[in-house]
DNA sequence: TATGAATGAGTATTCATTCAT
DNA sequence: AATGAATGAATACTCATTCAT
C-alpha cells in the first residue's frame, strides 16, 4: 500500500468527522463548565438541567445527547475535579524525597488547588455525602488523593519525623487542617476579614509550622 | 401591683390583645419548631412549606400569616441557630478563667454544636455567603460568636499562653482548625473511615494538644 | 333547645360551607366526566392529566386538589362505571324469579348498559388488564357483577334449565356472548353495516334464543 | 431467456438499480419486522421509533427514509396483520367443502389468530375505528376477511345447514361470538379465572356446538 | 443511504404563592 | 386567624421530527 494522496472523498469525510468530533467535545465541555458553575452556586438540589442548558443557549433536551441523566452530568463534574486534584497532589509529593517537606508540599498543593479551583472544590468536598455515595460503583479517584496523603504520613512516621499514631486518624487530622482553611476561606471571603488568598497561604505556613513544632519530641 | 381602675372594656380589650399576642407567638413558635425539625431532617432544598404546615396541623397558607415567605422562615430558623451557637460558645468561655483552658473549652463547644446541629451548621458555615448576607436586617449574631473566640485569644496572648501575633489571623486559624474537623466530618461521614462523632471529638483533643505544644516552643 | 331562628352568622357559614361543598363536587364531577371521555378516546397510555384539565378549563395542577394522582383519577372513573353496572345487573336479576328468564334479563341489562354507556364500557372492559390489576387492593365491584351472572347460572343449572357444567366456564361463555355484541358494536358502528343499537338488541334476542334451544337439546 | 444485447452501461445501471431496490426492500422489511415485534411486545403507546431503530442497528432518523412518520409505520404493521388474518381465514375456509365444518373451521382460525397475535388483534378490532379509518388509502383487507365469513354463511344457508336469515346479521352474530371470546380473554387473562388460551379454545367448541344444536330444526 | 445534532412539545408531579371567603 | 381553591412556574425526562451533512 503506497502512500498515495488520500482520496478526496476520504479526506472530506475524515475532516468532517474530525470537525464533528471537535464540535462534540466543545459542546460537552461547555455543558460541563456551565454545570460546574451552577452546581457550585446552587448545590445538588438546587441544580437543574434546564438552567444549565439555558446558560449555554441550548435546549434542556440537548444535554441528554451528551449525558445520560442529571447524575451522570454531576458525576462527570466531580470526576474532572478529582482527576486534576489527584494529579496536583501526586506531583507535589514526587517533587521531594524529604518526608517532612513532602507533607508540607502536599498541603501547599492542596491549598493551592482549593484557592484556584473554588468551584470544583465546593462540589468535591462541601456537599452532602449522599451524592458522592450514590456514585459508589464509579472508580473513586477521590481515594487516590487520600492515599497520596496517607502514604506521605506513614513514611514520615517511619522516618521518625512525626510521632507514630493511627495513620488514618492522622491523615484525617491533616486533611481537616487544610480543608478548614480552604473551605472557610471560600465561605467567608468578603464577609470576614483576612480570608483573601494571600492570607490563607500565609496562615497555612503558620499552621504547619505549629504542627511540626508540636510533633517534635511529643 | 394594685388593681387600678382600668375601665372594663379596656381591660377586656387588653387581655384579649394579650391572649391574642400570646397565641400568635405560640403559633409562630410552633411553626418555627416544625420548620427547624424538617430543616434538620431534610436539608435546605428538601424543605417545603406544605410539609411544615402539615406537621403542625395548619394549612400552608397559614404560614404566610406569620412569615412573609419561605426565605423569611428559613432565615428565622438560621437566626435561632446563630443564637444558640453564640450562647453555647459564651457559656463555654465563661466556665473557666484559665486562658488556655478557655480556648480549648470554646473549641470543644464549637465541635459539639457542629456535631449536634449538622444541618444548621451546614447552612451557617458551608454555603456561599449570599444567603446569609441577604439577611441584611438581621443582627449578625455570627459576629458575636467570632468575638467570643477572638476575646479569648487576645486574653491568652496577654497572659503569655500563646505567642503574640495578629489576633484576627490567629482567630481565623483556630476557627479553621475546628471548622475543618466539623465540616469534613459532615461531608465524609460514611464515605471515609474514622469520621464518626467520637473520632472527631478525639481528633480535636489531639489537634489542640499539638497546637498548645507548638505554641509553647515557638 | 327551642327552635330559634338560626343566628345569621351561623346561617352564612353554613350556606357558605354548603356552597363550597357543592362547588367542590361539581368540579370533581366535571373532572371525572372529562377524564372518562378522554380515557375512552385515547386509552390508558394516551390519557394525560394536562388534557383532562384543559378540557374543562382548569390547570393541570388543580386536578391534584381532587385526586391524588393519575391512577386515582382513572380508578375513580372505573369505580363509577362498575357501581352503576353492578346495580343495573342486580336490578334485572331481582326482577323475576324464573331462572331462564332471569338469565335473559341479565343479558339484556348488560347489552343495555353497554349501548347506553359506551364510554364507561370501553374503559371497564376493553383495556389491558394491567390497569385493572394495578387496582388490586381496591374493593372489586367488578367481581360483584360477575357474581350476579354466575349466581343466576348456577341457579338455572340446579333448576335443570341449562345443562350442568363448570359454572365458571359457563359464566365466561355467556359473558363473552354479550360482550362480543356490545364491544363489536362499539368498534364497528359506522364502519360495518347493521351494528346500530336496534340491530344489536335484536341480535341479542336471536343469540339467546339459539342458546336456549341449544341447551334444551343437549 | 436469451441474453439480449443490452448495452453494458445500461445493464450496470439496471443491476445496480435492482440491487438498490432489493436492498431498500430488505431494510424496509427489517424495520417492519422490528416494529411488529416491538409493537407486539409493548403495545400501541409503548411503541417508539427510537427503540425500533435501535433494534435493527439504525438511527431513528433512518426510518423516515422508509416511512413518512410513525403512523405510516404503524399502519403498515396493521396492514400486515390484516393480510395475515385474511389469509388464515381463507386457508381455513378452503380446507374443507362441508358447509358446516367450514364455518367451524373459520371460527377456529379466528380464535387462533386472536390468541397468537393479541396486540394486532387489539389494534385491529378493539379500538375506536378512527385509527383504522384514517388509513383511507390502504386497501381494506379487513373487508375481505368479513367476506370470507359471509360467503361461508350464505353457502351454509343454501345447503340448509343453518336456517335462512339476513346474511349480514348472521355474519355479525357469528363474528360477535368469536370476537367476544377473544377480546374478553385479552382483557381478562390473569384477572378472571379460566381465560387462558386452552380454556378459550375449549369454550369456542362448546359455544359452536350449542349454536349448531340451536340451528338444527329451529 | 444514513447519521448526529438539535429542537419543541409533551409527560407527571411538586411547590410557593395569591385571593376570596 | 385560618382555610380551600386555584394558579404558574419549575422539575426530570421522553419522543417524534427536522436539518445539514
């Protein structure tokens, strides 16, 4: 089979297919973004397909061409967030081999993700567990990021950097620390002073310094 | 208190007015309680005037005689939450004079409120500030509890129990710590292990121990 | 307690209540009739609350004030038909003591009901059994009329007027005979000749004569 | 059949046209069969173009290339039903020359068709005539089966097997008898006892026996 | 010939709200 | 003070149909 110029018809078909695929993905992306925004604004129950559709100038019906139903759309929104979140945490973890530094780096990445993806963060971590639970058959990316966190902690325990304790509970505790900063900043920015992005980053360092100091020779 | 010669008609009118006022307040209270119960049970979106009314044997229409609309009723429910929250924090603060202990006590009270009033907590601290802000005329009880927190902290700084730093930021940090535990527990209970009530209380003590140790070695 | 003139207020209240009750029943009746007509025209699946409502100038929502849901409305339609049908059959049965005549009388009443209540008849006997079955908890009036039929038949068997055979099957057979005439007339009037009301009544007599003659010569 | 000198181009065109026509008819047939199957399975209202299309691996849109709209497809399905029904009756009629037996055979064929094609039967004989009548352009196969019935009856009258009477009315009566059995079985199976297929066939024989006995020496 | 995208009308049902009484 | 009737807007979802390709 020689490399002939692709026949015209073929080329056209292929281009046309390409274009269609691209258009399809664009639309899907538009829906996803509108959905994310609305979900963040209104929460699970306040969320409506109609409004998503209106937001991007489509009919509600159209959404069904891209997502099976409401839940599938919402799950797609979450999945996206979890994927990116997991990557960010892993990248941070792989950036250093020092166990103490690694934990701080993960924390920083966490804070950073929350501050730069407020909408996704809200969707992922500030909703009733019902919704997430309903997606129980889906592969849980969420868990993967939790694992990154916990691995770093057990490593630090083995290295004697932090006192040995129940790893699950320690992970939860650290997670809660950063989650507290991020989520409170999302809910309080503009209402309570000193919840701007810069303050939050600074507060994280203070919080983590205190932690490390507390861990030392418990 | 002598029986002054109030004219009979006047007395009747007044009594009747009293009775009416009392009856009115009773009904209002009944509605409020039913609303709170439903609210705690079904959450913000699952909440419906019809069901509130049914719960106390009135027509949905009747509620409009006591509250302008759904939002006003919901705001009243929230206001009650803030009031109770503020009282709980104040009570905890007044229970001891030791500055360090007082901070811990406030934290405990905070955790306790969150765990026992999950739905209220959600609405009060885990939503876009829009809804709360829309209650512009309401006195901001929220601020008052913030004040309790901050007062305890500045006192502790003066007493040398915790290192001197920006009081606002320190308050935010402590708030974030407890908020992290409460809110993450609300979102993760049943999904991630060790987020049951007991674990959260235990984790709070650990968290606070670490903090105190960290403060001591600054 | 003397017969005083009823106090004015009382009278007004009572009248007003009466009027309301009457209005309510009128509306309910209107809905029922519109529903019956539509059900007959379009069958179970083609039937829609919206159209019923439009037909009588109400909003679809209004129907929910009178009937819990679609099924309750449809069941009411059927119940009505079955009640009247049962009465008609019983009346006919009680009109004579002669066993043979009684059977013929019941048949005539059956035919008469079908011809004069075509709409109800369609709803009651020409739909998928699914719907009727779904009403399984409802007291089954239908059965009562079936019973009238069967009682007359067993009596006739005991009297030696018709040959002894399985009563259920004999009932089914007689029922099928009259049902065939009625239902075919409903589906064929205007399409096939000789399916007008008068012909049907005449055909019933012929059919029954043949039956009796057949029975006699078994 | 000699190979005449059709020009090559012409031959190609013609073959190609043939092939296209054949392909077209194959597809049409496939659609029709899928439609019939779905129709038999889900009934008139449960029937959806989307599902028909899916069943044969085409898009819903494709169906519009073969049938103008949903109704046209449904009418085609019905037409097939009428055709098959007519054939079945004719076949039964031609199977014997004995006038009495022929009538019974036609009846049996009728019962058989109804029991084995319940959904078709429903649409053909248990609906308001509107839908069928709307198929004005369709040749009325229905009539042809009616004719088969009536021919057998007039023949039987001439042969003295059944008493002479108005042929139309006699046909209607016989039709009603079998229709009663079939249609009541369709509506009552599972609700009323003894309406299973076997009972119906048995009841038909009983019914017909009685008829013949009634006819003898009226 | 076949398809993918899109739409508009339709379905049952729920809810907040208004109005006359 | 309380209610019953009624409405209009909203919800998720399905379907027949059209159009450009």
